């Protein structure tokens, strides 16, 4: 494929093209089934907020126990 962007050699075009190529199945999945990862992103935000409210985690086992009790 010989286009102006390919001949220009701009690395940002290659970066975008590789990103689309790498995530093509997920992109097409949205258009075919209207599926997104919004639930996972929401849960991740809740975990981050929970961690921020504790001002750092020192006991990992207890942190995972609290997450399990709150969100499971």
C-alpha cells in the first residue's frame, strides 16, 4: 500500500495503525454486539477510589479481604 502517509514516514501514522490492528477484534466486537468494557472500567475506578481513601495499602491480604467483602 503506497499512500502519502506511508511515503512521508511519519511514525505517528504507524503507531495509530498498529494500535487499530492490535485492538481490531475488540473494536469490531463493539459494533457487532454493542459490548464494551465499561463494567470492568467502572470496577477498576471503584478499586482506585477505595485505595485512595485508605491512603496507601500496607497489608495486601487485608486489602484484598476488604475488597472481597465490599464488592463481591
